[in-house]
């Protein structure tokens, strides 16, 4: 991994990390504090250090035993801002998988995962959430690019099987776009974190790819709603993919065509309050991606009823069709939208 320690300049002359609430907290500073207070942190984590009331409600902590035969490599996961002021995004077209999750205020945020190729830039980069760690447990020590995290979350990030790469940890890999206002102006240069893309073997998602299954229901479009955001996917035969609209506006990028993933998964999960809160006291949602439930797979202009299963945080997610057999995705980019289960 190549790291450049030279500082990039923000609006005030510094490159800083944010904590998801307007603060400036990076992974390295968090680890520095944690090193001197290990016993205190263990006790705090056991009692729910970030919440009001002290209940311990963290999801499964992913662990991955050392595997000398695991040769897939570590993919890059980037947290991407998705409020209207942050659009258009950069680098989405190169992602192998894009996850959409609900965050505070009912808004949405994206996590883009890169393994086959790396774009020249990705962003705007924003802060990490607790449930990101559970989701990323399926990969082999992925690089996690994020703008920062709230202080009480940093010990969990430090313990998780990820490689945290905030601006505080790898400042030379980030830059600020002077044409945009903070906090929607932080971008990552992936080539300054990874010498090369790790390749398809790093995509240990559990997804299977192949011909379209029989059956399914023809569908022209599908909309998924959050309390304050929505995604609409409209089938395009010309693009052989699902054109994306966000909050009613066509999704575009600064550096590529309008996203049109061949496969879209609507995965119904439990979304609950985590032990953390934003600066206004709003609870941070926790998206549970370990377990099982129903899903809807969109491909080839059809909707397929499915069931998802992920027994452990260090494994991928399997999707089965109505016949009980594996449900294959179309080759190419996959979008997974986490929706609240009824």
C-alpha cells in the first residue's frame, strides 16, 4: 500500500476528518486515545458507551480467522454522501457493488465496493456508521475509506477486521474540491491507497452470476422509499440495466454515464436504533445484515421473489429463488438497497 503523508488543503488550509455530526475525528486519533485506556474501553463497550441508558445493543462483531489460503485480496469500500447537495457523485460507475442504507433523518447514504477496477477519484466521501462494520465483515480485511466517525464508534472500528483509511490516517489520498462546499467536497484517490485493484476474487459477497431464471414478473420500474429519500429503478432495454433516479431526479455522475446496474436487489432487513446519536440527538439507524429474510431481485426487466440468508458476519449473503435453488444475478454491477422489513 502506498501512503502519502503530505497534507492536502481544505477551505481553512487543513484536511480534516468529520465524525458524522460536524466534529473532526479520525481513526488514528481514536486509536491513540484507545491505546491508553484499553480496560476502560472494554468496560464501556460492554455497557453501550455511545447510547443513552447504557443498553448494549451492538450487532454481531465480525471476526475472520487468519487464512493463509485466502488469496482474494482486500477490496476498497468507500462511504459516499447521497443528499441532494452532494450530487452528482464521482466514481460510482466503476464500483462492483453499491449498497444503499438509511441514515439519520431518514436520508440515504451509499457504500461503493471496488475490486475489479479502481476509478481515478471517488466521492464525496462521508462518515462511517456502526452497521458498516457488520456489512464489511464478509470481505477479507477491506480498506474502508470514510471521512471520520463519532468518537465512541472509533474503538469499534479499530477492533473490526477492516483497514480504516480516513483523512487523518491517509491524508495524501484525499483532496477537497474547491468548487463544492463542505462537507460535500471530500474526495479519495484510490490509487494512493491500493497499488492496483485486487480482482474479482476479493468479492466474497456470496452472490452468484448466471443466466436469468425462469419465471419472474415483468416490471417497468420499482421504487424504494426511506422516510426522507427514495430510489427509483427503471428498466432500460437499450442499456440492459436499471436507470436510477434519486429523490425523483435522474442519478448522474461527474465522470461516467448515468448508472444502470444490470441487477438491483431490494433486501428487506431489520433497521433499528443503534447505541449512537447525531448532534441533534437523533438515533443513528443500525441496519442488520446478518440473518435472513425476503428480498426482491430485479434483472432483465423482471422481478424475482427471493429469500436472503447470511448466517454469520464473516460470510457472504446467499439468495434463493421461489424454487429453493440459488438465484443468479446478471453479470455486472449490483445495487443492494436495504429496506425496512414489515
